[in-house]
């Protein structure tokens, strides 16, 4: 929602970039989305770039989550995700060291976890049973995961993707970037596959649209061996029908 009391250059007849206005919350029904992913040892299987060297397993039934650290952390962390109807939900919990803290909300998807007070010195995980659904590594303060599920009654518009790897060109050695999108009805598409060495950047002149309920994974793999990979994704989530949300 726009913040009516926030100063904007456009109030005085001067131009302010659309992207900046969205970032400042001045464009109604628009939200900026920035996704960061990092993994130091990505192998030959395509995976979303996150804290574990494995494919990501989605929650199959909306559930409460067990959140704990590997040390005696008492920081506050905020989990953001979606309920079984793909509505955005979030909550802030206080870590209790290595003991599980059970979330109040039931989550069908989890998009991020971030420290909001204090500092977590251990590895923080949120689990459904034994399945890790989000992780935050020591000293980082935020999950580094290259996936995003589009909220209900919204469309996500991808504007920028950037991938950097430690893999340097040597004959036939390369990385592959791909985007996997699963719709809420179960249709799976591999939207893009792109081999590259070192860096890959896509700046879309026409943003690519993903519908509500789509599970998007920005994946990378190495042609051989392992490589460190960092991912930056940018875009906008725009509400489709404001009246459906009571606005």
C-alpha cells in the first residue's frame, strides 16, 4: 500500500523513478521482490541455490514448523510464507537455543527467514518434521534461497536475474542456469536453460509474468565438479484485483 504521508518528488511535479517509488511503498498494490541465493558447493544436479546441497522439498500439507538453532541463540527471527490458500502470512518468534519453538501459523510455503532483533550465531532451521523448509547460516542474518512462491491474487513480474560462479572456463567446463516453474495446478515448465561461464545477467525489457500459486526455482548446476554460486533475482509482485483483498 502507498504511504500517503511519505514525501515524493512527484508531488512537486518532478520525476521519480518507478522502481524507487515501488521500493518506497508509494505505488498501491505493488511490492518489490529481491531474492538472494548462495551455496559454496553446487554440483552437477540442478538445484535452487540455498544453504543445502540438495533439491528443495516443498511442504505437502500446511503445517506448523519447528524452529531452532544449533547454539544457545535467543534472537528474534521473522518467517514469511503462504498458507494453504497462498495468502501471505508471517510471524516473529524468539529462538530458544537448540530447543524447538513451534510456529503459530501453519505454512504451506516458506519464502524467507530473517533476523529482526539480536544476532543468531548458530545455524537456524525451520522444519516440517525432519524436512528443512528454510535455513539461515551462522552470521548471515537472512536465508539465502533462490526460490519464490507467488501469493494469491497476485502476479510476479521478473525483471532481473544475475548469477555469478567461481567456475572459470576450461575447455568444456561450464554452469547451467535454469528457471523451473510449477503452477498451482501441478503443471511444470522449465522456462529457461542457459549455459554460461563466470557470470550470467538477464535484464528483461518486458518483465516475465508468473501467476499466483506458482512455485519458482532459480536453479544452477555445474557441468562437472562443484562451484560456488551466487544468485540475485529482482521483480515486482502486483495485486491482480484490489477489491478481493478489501482495498
